[in-house]
């Protein structure tokens, strides 16, 4: 495994988990002062996003809004029965990249990094790498 792993255990069917603190710890432990941090989600029914973390209602609105955008009653073909989770994963994406400056993740004032579970609860793993430069 060429990358570092981050284990994430989800407890709900759909939820957002703030990974910012863990990724800042990883950045600090790397000793890299200037570079980029890439975080990748190898799952097809979960997403990764950067969005507001100050008001938890934003997370509820994102999950609720995705639930409205992605219909539950569409005649999906996928036999596993979790096509809405696959669509939500497609909408939210599989990776985020954040600059590191002076050892700190460079996020906007209100930004946090979120793992988005759409088909939980599950034990998930993410891959990350910090590249100096
Ligand atoms: Zn599926």
C-alpha cells in the first residue's frame, strides 16, 4: 500500500464526519511545512467534500438536500438496491486536495473536510498522502 490509511467507522445510514482534525494531525506528524495533502476515498457509496463546519445545520441541509435531489423512487437497475448512495457519491466526489503552509492545512475560515457516508453504517478507509513542495 503506497498510501497512508485513515479508518472511518460510520454509525448512521447517511452522515458527515469531520476529518479536519485528523488530517491536521497527519500533516503535523509528517513534518512537512510546505506542500499538498491529498485525501482519497476509494468507496463507491461515500463521498469527500470541503464545506462549512461551523453550523451543524449546514451538514443536515446538505444531506437533506441530497436526499431531495436524488430520488428514492426512481426505477434504478442496480440490483444491490443502493443506487441513491452511488448517485450521491458521484455528486460529492472521491478526493480533496488541500495546500499546507507553515505546517497548517490551508482551509477557508469556515471550511472543514468531511467524509460523507451514504450507505452506512460501515467500516471505511481513506487513503492520504502529503507531498512536499
Ligand atoms: Zn451498489
